[in-house]
C-alpha cells in the first residue's frame, strides 16, 4: 500500500510526536508514505473565516501537488488539515467562483487541480484499508489493563463523516481494543477542546479542556488517546492553570499512534512519548508481553 503524505505545520512542530509515531507504525504495517515535496501550510480552519477564496487557493496547491505525485490517496493526519483539504475539494466542486480563483492562482505556478486525489485520515486507512485483524496480528505487547478514553475531537468527522459516524465514531475505539487496551465509554469523544480559545479567551478554552479531562478521570481512564495535534496540546499543556482554578483533573493525553507503537513493541522515546508535559504512566504488570517478560516503560516528561 502506498499513500501521499501531507504532514502540515503541526506535525513538524509542536505535534512532531504524532509524526514520530505515525511513520514507524505505518512502516511496521507495510504501508509506504511519500511526503509531498514543497508542501505549504493549509491555512488551518482560521483562514477559512478570513478569506474563503484565498484559503481554498492555499489548500488547493497541496492537492495539486498530490495529484502530480502519483495516483495515491493523500494522508492528512492533522484534524484541521484533513478538514481544510476536504472542504477545499468540496468548495472547488460546488462553487464556480472558488474554482475560478483556484484555477487562476494555480496557473501562475504552472499547476492545475482536477479533483482526483482523495483526502484520507490515518484512522480511515488503518481501519478500512489495513483492517483491525491485520493490526491485531502485529501486536507483540498487548496493552492489557490500560484504560483508555478515546477522544476524536470535533473536526475529523464533522461536517464530513466520510469514514465514521459523526456523533459516535468508533474506528479508534476498535483499533485500541485490538491493541489489548480497555476502551472506556467516553460520551465526550467529539466535544470540542476549545481549539485556539486557550490562547485567545483562556477562561473559556481552559474550562472546555477541564471538562474533558475531568470526565476521563471520573471514568477511571489511565490516558486519553487523541488524533489531533491541537487537542493533544490543549489537554497536555495547561494542567497547572486548570488545577489552580477548577481542581485536579491530571491525566496524560497521547496520540493513538503512540499507543499502537507501544503495542508493536517500539521504544517509547522513539514514539515521542518523552515530549509530554504530563507523562504517561508506566506499563509494568498490566501490559503483558508475548515474546518476553514484561518490562516497565518509563517515559520522562519534557522539561517545562
């Protein structure tokens, strides 16, 4: 299997642990990913509210490069990138004026966009192309006893529920279960974390994060698993401020690909788990190993 790959700005910056875990996990499963050459920022969701035409032009350039790369689906791990690229595909098809803006701009760079490349999320590829059973067969260190709250965030299945249900997605749940983890019922799995509100209106944004963390702790979760760089940052970086105002709700938030890597027997540091502000708990007795005696996986936090 082969896919084009759009990392976006987050996976090369604050969300680099996502890429550090995604790429080896995909390789372990026999998937080849080809990073787009000379990709540019997709504009994130904020640019769409500033100038929708220019935002679509910015994102469409990446789609055009993907078409030139080969007949491969485009893998977009970041929830904002995934949403923006999909929205651009729809807008170019549905609105002639946006199509004209995109065509005009791309022509100046000797690019064109026909709309043939499918934009896919890693969850979609892992669940529908690779399959849960194939993932389960690759597990060498089941995450037995690890209680996980699966958190999808608000963008990856809304408004385009192309590969999962909009209000109760289950693809990550089933993948985590295949790793041997205990997947908790987490009703807030698609509730917004506040997004950029943590930086613009902290009172509102941090309270939204607190609600998510508090519910995960209340349900007995050891860790929150997410698929979005901004969600991971919001739920990982503000514990001190949140606890000072609303009380304790301390829990580690990691990428679902990091948990996959652990179950595949990969080193925690190579998966970027050392980058967390709130380190994930060690997995001694509760995570059994099929090929050797269990070894404790201690993950040191990043210096603040």
